[in-house]
C-alpha cells in the first residue's frame, strides 16, 4: 500500500495542483464562493473571438469564455494575459448577478 503523500506527489507530475483541485476542503469552500465573489472576471463577448487560448492557458482547465467565474477558477490571471483581444477583464461587482439587467 502506498503512502497518501506519495500518491499526491506522483499525481502532481501529471495534474496541476491535484491536492488543491480534488482533495482540499478549503479550496472547495472558496470555490463555492466564486459565484458570489465581488472580484469577478467578465467577458466582453463583442471582443471575444473564441480562440480558446484562455482555456489552453488555464492550469485549472476552466473554459474561461464560457464560465469565467467557475468554482475551479483560482484567479491566477493567466487567461487575461494571453487573450489577444483583451476580452477578459477583472471587476469588483456591486451586483452579484451580473446577468440581471438593472431597471435604470
């Protein structure tokens, strides 16, 4: 029987942050709050060409242009840096539901 730490070390060679992504209870709790976070990623769909560079660069395997505030996103910013059209922005949202239209 292998030691659990050895398993995590071996998994780390093949998977980016296996403990954080699959085992860490704190990461799971933080991930649940991504949906309600004030610090958010927004996609300008008029600029986005769906080249998939953001997804390819994401170590957490998030499809950023589809789910920019995924529970797996760790907000590293790599997707923002590789976007050729600068379609991904960070924002501090006052309104939790960004899809809801205001009455103003």
